């Protein structure tokens, strides 16, 4: 499986969110990415940021994953 990582140019764009936030499988017992940081996704944006002590961190905003299952809408019938 090819993994595509793109750097984010507009890091302050609030519309770019990880699909993990709305994924039914986003639990450590169901997802190796969450549990072990093993890249199971296909495409993500890379975001580099600094802490208040100037330590650099890298985060990934997942955009495509074969394990993605959308959470049901609130109030929707199951």
C-alpha cells in the first residue's frame, strides 16, 4: 500500500480535520494508528508545530484510510 504524505501549507485552516475524529474504529483496541502509531492510513497531511519550549512536533491529519467507518449521525437510527 502506497502512503501519501503532503505538507500542509495553510496550517491555520480550520476546515482541514482528520477523518479519525469521526471514525467508529478510532479506539486503541481497533486501530493500530491510535494504539501504536503504525501507519494504516493511505493519505494524510503532515503538520509541524512547536511547543512553548521550541520543541518541534509532527502531527498527521488523516484524509484517507481503508479502515475508516463513519460514526452514525447523532439522533440517527441504528
